[in-house]
């Protein structure tokens, strides 16, 4: 049977009693024709394989090159070497797949993240990326566990929709019409009634509207799926395809919503700290190393694990948008004209403003509520002041906005009025409005950008390095 192998993660925690074991993996390094560092992806720690001198065929030894894949059978013994408790004394070594050392694109040395982005198909084989993607897995798994344990239902909302949930016009069109000669109506516009779905459709920007339909029957639901935005932002925080976690709760107001978001974020970080200690320790060191090249003032005061500990141990700060603007206006940073963009009540805060609040002022995550209605989506509940809505954004150190959410406008008339003001097609969203016509309830929800969360936990500076295959403007290789 081929799969009688033991994963290296398990072997490294097994008491050595000279038992026979079979391992398989990829060669990281091969020293002195004797010591193979083998990695199988189950952990960032390698297993040392010892080849007794003279015991193995010369031809075979030559084929043990970086990234060649091996099947090794041998005995598990206590290691006398530094850095590992056990090692395998090889009896039989089989090359499963050769790797031509001359042609293999990755050298057994440090490569820049930019270089590895060009080799995204192989970057999983590095310590950094295998750690990042194991942490990513844990955060995803913890997400399902958190909501399942709370009695939420995982709702699969559609990828292809005919609506624009955020009303921001950043959708990717889905169509099977010929680009060069689409059918046209008399006025020259494209006739989508001849398209695959008989209407214009696009990739979803958010599962929220459908989530609300689920919540107003099942009570508490969440989505966790890919979302797509054709925003031309070439930043370290934006992807054209990203994953979003969107819980939606009936019988819930903005404060309940903020409480849930805070508990959720702390839960999944704690889960990763418990289950990915080795990966996070590796990433902590990586970040310290990276920061050495930065001027002292730009380095973080806390290392990665200290930062995460601080976030799980402390309540998030809660302020209103109006208070946030006041803090910015009172800051020396503002007075010394160090912000690139101006500050006044009503602005959509730029990331420099958000980062000032969390990194310089509060030094921890901040939940900002009560934004001006003009800068927020049509579905947010209008406050009594007539100027603000029951919105909340959560801002995280080093990231900026990580969560966007709100209490929803459950009052039919107010919602329709707002949709008209914002030119959101009332007729097309008849199904959404039906929730407000038949048994409407106070409800709320939020969306957490999953990649931004992975960035926060792993300390990776660029969002392209926390999703296996990033989609960004002018880039869809792999
Ligand atoms: O603030 P947003 O646009 O909110 C919504 O989509 C709501 N429908 C969510 C809800 O209430 N159910 O997006 C939510 C989060 C942001 O806070 C950010 O973390 C992430 O999604 N996000 C992106 N992440 C990566 N790349 C992009 N282009 C992103 N746009 C938003
Ligand atoms: Mg937002």
C-alpha cells in the first residue's frame, strides 16, 4: 500500500524506539552525501534522514537534489544532532521524482517575496509560504468551528448574480455574448435578453443581500466564499478576487454585531496561536529579520506574537466616526500637515487616517461606528440624526479596515427612499425588499476580508502573499 507513510509532523512527536517507518517528501537540502532534510508539508520542520556512508548506490545519491521527491524507509532513532529529537536512519531510499538542480527555479537560499510571486506555483515549497497557507487553513477551519458552535448555518450564496450588493459599480460582467458583435437593441445598447441568463449578470461583490434572506428565516447564518471586485486599486490590501466571511443575524443590533465581530476575531487568532505555534514562531522570526532593513521608527514595537496576544487579551476600542475625526483633527500629525489627504467631518477616511488611529493613537483594533450616510451603502440603518447610519468598520494595526458591517435598514419605507436617493434599482431588488414587507426584523451583519485577516495573523505585508493565486489588475497567471 502506497499510503503507509507517516506524516513528518507526527514522526517528530513520536518516541524513537527503533521502529520501522516510511516517510515521503521533498528534499530541502542534502549535506555531505549523508544528511537529507526532508519536508512533506505537514509542518515547517524538516525530518533529518541519515544515509550511512557507503551503504547507498552512488547513482542514487546524485539524484538526491533540491525538491526531488523521495520515499524513505528506515528506523526512527534518537537524534544526536542539534535541533531535532529524532531522525530516520535510511534503509531504503526510492526517488519518486527527480528534480534537475540546474533547472529548478528555487535555490536553497533566501528569495525575495516578489521573486516568489513570479513562481507562485512553487512557492508553497518554501518555509514562509507553507507556514502562511497552513495558518490560512487554520483560520478558515476556526471560522466554521466558531459559527457552527454558536448555531449559525453556513449558507452558500451565489457567485453569479444580477445585483450589485454594494452599489459601487465595481462588478465583473458574466456573459456568453460574443464580444466582437453582441446583439443590440434598437437604441444601440447591448441586448442582454439574448444572453445566457436572459439578463445582465456579474460576479458577486458580497453575499450579504442573499445572507439577509437566509437570516430572516434561519435566524443566524454566515457565508464564506469568494467575492470579486473590479476596483483598480493596486495596493498591498486589495485583490480583485478575495474571500469574505459574512455573518448575518436576525434580532440583532449594531452593538450585538460589534460584540460578535470582536469575539470572532479573537477566537480565530487564538485558534491559530494554539494550533500553528511552529508556523507563527517561524513567521515571527521572518518579520523580525525583514524589519532589520527598516529604519527604527518604522519597525513595530511588538513582535508578531506579542501583537496577537495583545489583540486576544484586550477589548477593542470603540469610538464613533465623529470622535475619530476629532482625534485626527487634534493630532500633531494633522497640525504638522503630515496627512496627504485632508480631514473634515464627512470624508471617507483614507488608509493613512485609519492607520494613524490604530497604530499611533490607540495601538490596538478600533471599532468605528456611526458613519455619514453619504459614504456608506444603501442598506445601512439610518440613525435619528438624519446624517449618520448604523455602520461599523473595524480597523486593525498594520492593515486598516478589516471588517465592514452594519445594522440593516429594516423599515420598508426608509429603505426604499434611500435606494431611490442612491439610484439603486428598486424594481430589480423586489425580492430583497420582500423581507421588509413580510415579517421584517431588526438585523445586522458584517463582512470580514479573509485575506486581510490572514495578513494580520501572519504579519505578511502584501495581500498577494496570503492567497495561493492572487488576482490583481493585469495579473491572472497561474
Ligand atoms: O466593507 P465591505 O465592502 O462590506 C461589504 O461587502 C458588506 N456587504 C459586508 C457585510 O456587511 N456583510 O467589505 C468587507 C470587507 C472589508 O472590510 C475588507 O476587509 C474586505 O472585505 N475587502 C477586501 N479585501 C481584499 N480586497 C478587496 N478589494 C477588498 N474589498 C473589501
Ligand atoms: Mg468597507
